[in-house]
C-alpha cells in the first residue's frame, strides 16, 4: 500500500485503478488475456519467439494482479467489494476458465504443435500429457479459488456474527 498510495493521489491514476479493479472488469480482463494466450497460434508464437514469450508473461502477470485486487486490495482508495460480491466472484472465476481447460483436457488431438514434437517423458503420449496438463491446471486453480472462497466466506460470517452481537 505504501508504494501505491502516492500514485493514487493523481485523479487519472485513481480512476483508472478503480475501473480496472472493478470485479467485472478484472474478471473479463484476466479471463480474456488467459484465454487468448491459450489459442494455439498465440501459444506457439510465445514458445518460438522470446519477445512474445516475455510479453505473454507480462500480460498474464499484470492481469493476474488486477484479477486478485478485488480480493486482496491493501488500500482503501481501491477497496475490496462487499463479501457477497467477493464470494460470487471467487465462485464464478473457475467456471469461466473452463473455456481454456476443457478443450485442452477433452481434445482428441494435440492442440499445441510444439508439444507434439517435444521429447516424451515418463512414457506419456503427447495427447495424454496435454490432457493431464489440462486436469492439473483446472484442479490447481480450483483449489486456490476454493481456499480463498472459504476464507472470504468465513470473514463474512464472522463480520455478520459481530454485527449481530452488537445489535443484541
């Protein structure tokens, strides 16, 4: 927060920050970026051209920070939304990513030529490797989102409990 607060004193930066960290914008910005980089031609280009590979990772990193901002914001100038919105956000995120994970996991052919030509490790075919990669990405991301969903839910629950106690 200490690094960001001085920048947020500038109206343009604060307005841009508020826009980008709006849960709906953050959701679509990350998922669009994530999905585009998994298109076979873009993915292949990133594997073959170092500058594109760096750009890919920078865009994924920036949009991932924006994605997590509504849950982890450390500054009041760009606040977290209400707990209900956070719960919905964390519930819907792994569903939206099915657009990437499902084709990778359920394809009957290798999607990425780079991996079709790569040396085979552990005796897995290129297709089996791709399918396991899709499963691993989906399971891992679901566990992360579920962990944060649980934390946010219990923070919300505790807030409601404290509010209820104060009223009584």
